[in-house]
C-alpha cells in the first residue's frame, strides 16, 4: 500500500502493485506474438523486463537507492543492446550526421534508453497521467510499426495499449483505485525505450512509407516523448541549481504545479497534459511536411523556453500562496479576547 505523505496527491493508503499485472499480461502476449519474432526480439526483451520487474517490486515494498536502480536499469538495457536491431548505427543525415562508430552507437543507445526509463518513472505522480501518456505513445508506435511491416513490434504495442486501458479503468476509479507503482512505470518506460531504439535503428529503406523523412526520426520521437523528457530534464536542472540532489523528492513536477496552482483534479490535469502531448506531436509532423528540419528545431526550442518560464511563474504563484497562508492574521482578523471574558458565574 502507498501511504500518503506531505507531497502525495492522494489521501488514503492505495495499492501500488498494478505493475504485477503488466508483467504477467505482457509476457503472455509475447507467446502469441512469437510467430512474428524473426529477430529473436523477445529473448532480448524478457531478461531486461524481468530484472526491472523484480527491482521495481522491491522498490515498491522496500525503497531502493538511486544507485541500485541505475545499476539495475543498465543491466536491463544491456540485454536489449546485445541485439543489433536495437542499436543506433546511423542518424541518416540528421544535422549532417550519418554513420556512427560502434562504441558511440552503443553509448548513445544506452543513454537514450536510461533517459526514457527514468523520465517515464518520474511522471507517474498523479492518477491517469502515466497511463494516458503511454497509450498515446504506444498508439503512435503501433501505427508506425504497422506501416513499416514490423508485425512483432506492432502487436507488442497493441498489447500494451490493452494493458494500459485495463489499468486506467482502476487507476481513475474512486473506489477501486490502484497505482502502477515503480513495478509498472519501470516496465512501461523500458518497453517504450526499446521500441524507440527499434525505430531509430530501422533501415532507411523500411521507412519510405512514413509521412516524414528518416533523418527526422529524432525530432519526431522527441515530440512523442516531450512530456516525460522535458519534465525530468527541467526538474533535475532546477534541483541542481537550487543546490539539491537531482533525486530529491518534492512537488516540482509539471503535473504537481498544475494541480497546486489551479486546484485541478487528477483527471483534468492528466488529460490536459496528454492533450498537449498530442498537440505538440501534431505540430511537429505538420511543420516537417511544410518546412525544413531547422524550423522544427527552432519551434521546439521556443516552446521549451516558454514552458520553462511558465513553470517558473507557476512556482512563484504557489510559493506566494503558501507564504500568505503562513502569515499571522491581521489585527482585524484576530479574535478580541474581551469576547471570551467569561467567569464562573456564566457557567464556564
């Protein structure tokens, strides 16, 4: 049970092991998808997924240190990167970059996977947010993998959509609520990470049917993953600038700022952020059709800067409210002691 504390958004102890169902259902789905697994992908996925499952389970029961989590994630990613189908070998001309040295491709792939896993783990802070963002991401992957005829990856994405829809039914419930916990968020982040790597490592010839050029893959994937990546990067940088550990826990995530500043419900905040994710991805795909890749980069930088200033404004607004609530009441608001000038004669 996840017991509420001073930074929690829930008020009663809630089951936090929804990720157990994720693991069971996804492993069963792999047995049905095995017919289309021509590159032994499942044997690359299962060891890493199992490592993260047990690590997340232990973290939900007994809190693990950030170092232990990172080591477990590196081990899980290593199993995937042993398969050449998941290693970035070529940027296909993105910013003038083509073929990569083997060691650099491995390093970049590992950093990207770790970044996605941890960023997705961090956005699992309010009801519905992680699940709805993940559904959007897996819908995108399902469409793309179906288009380029990677049936195993397509069916895996469809399986995750079904798992998350089933989870959201309970996660958004008032009386049957359950959290995915680290057990679930680490697994979902891991599956998103290896699907990202599979798309990045796909042959250029296989991408001809997509509505964007193969050199634009990094930007499209950034637009797809903008919510978890931006939130994690902003929170880590702001904590470091404030002299705190980047792994310290507080209510400085974007979803917390929206809830605290505007008193939004979890559902409204989650669907608002999910809607922004879809809008951001749509804008990037549209501009890629009409303008150059540099126009997209300029747009992304402008939006990220605006979002950063907006978050700073929300933080100041919340801090002013908190400071105002801690100030002593004015003389007019203070209770006049003479009102309570009662004696035993009045029966007190």
